[in-house]
C-alpha cells in the first residue's frame, strides 16, 4: 500500500506509479523533464563555453557499455552539460541520453562546472584551455594525440617527476611547457620505440626513456636496436618493472658491447640508496 504521507501532493494522479518494478514507489514529484535517447549527434549544439574535451580510455569503455548519465541541453539544443559524454559516445557510435531543460541558458554552463573540490587534473586542464590559455591548449593536444596520462605528461612538460608538483603547476593557471617541440619529438620517438620493441606503454618505461632522450649523445636508433638484440624488450613486455629497473635495463642494453672509454657509451653510477645518476651532458634544450 502506498504511504500517502510520503507522496508529494502535486495535483491529479499524484500517487500514480512511476517505477514499474516489484515495489511501490516511496515518493513521487512532478515529471519535469523526460529523458530522450538518440544516435543523431548532429542535433546537439556545442558552445564556446563548453570545456575542451580530452579523450580518456576509461570514458571510451564507459561509452561502449552505454553511459547512464544524460546530457543536458536547453530549448535551443545547446549543450549545457555533458560534452565529455557526447564526445566519447560519438567515438564508439553509442547512443546518448539527453534531457531538454528549457529554463537553462548558456550562462548555466559555467555554473555546471564550478564544483572544483572534486576536479581531477584533467578537469583543471580543460577549464584553463577553455579560457583560451595557449599552454593548456597545447597540453590537451599532447594528451589527445600522444599520451593520455595527465600527471605524467604535465610533469615531463615542466621537467619534474613529482605528481604533486605537476598538479600544483597545472592548478595555478600559469602552467608553461618547456621546449614544446622537443616534448612532441620525444612522444613521437616513444611511439616508435614502443611499436618496434612491442614494450608496454606505461609510466616507468616512458620516464626512463625520457631521461635518455634528453642526453646530448643519445642515439635513438641504437637504443631500439640494442633493446631488441639483448632481449630486454621481453622483460619490458613480461615483467612489471620499476622506473629504476627500466632505466638500468635500458642503459645496460644501450651500452652492450661497448668498450670502456667509448664515446658512444652512456656512463652512469648507482648511489647507495639505489638512485641511478647518469654522468653525461644534457642537450641544450633539456638544460632550460
């Protein structure tokens, strides 16, 4: 029996069932907005105030399964909230759910995105890029085109390894990429390295490869060749290695069959705490 005290007295049929499951509904209000579903993405109108979108693997997987949360549009079909959900649904050809709220205007777009306490690093990047800040737009390009790990990429862009430092720099609004062209060159090389060695794409391998890439004497072709001939590529594929283990393995592979004093050899030493110190000069761009 429906509890009339819990029902909202909102006119005719206020106690009518909405949920058609096994149990009676506890409460019910007015039906304000219906949820629609469509494959026709062209009906939605993005707005310049929408945040920039970064392609995310987790969102792609969600879209394949069907994203539950609906988009929110106004009476003109302008996208007020849900640009990420729309983008990833379009990528996999999934239907999107949406609600039309005719009371909303484009001024509500910003209001939808002001809960910064729960923002991820990607949210901060998207927000600043949406304001037209060029450095953040460049960062989005790298994330969408080359590597999707925001913490790792942000750190490499400013030559820091600390996740907290990278996050602090991004959140400040004054993030500046050091040597953008060389960062792009590195990720292009990394993609080639991963393709030819079939190594797993992960943070330890990326960071270790970047340490070598910054060296003035670094030979890109040699590293790929020696990683394969020494069969270190098998370890990169089959084992979960730390960044230190990856770096030492890459150095040993690179130096394979080089004599003491060779100009090609990358000299390094290991401190008592296990830290690897490379005793070679950095490229001029990496010193900045």
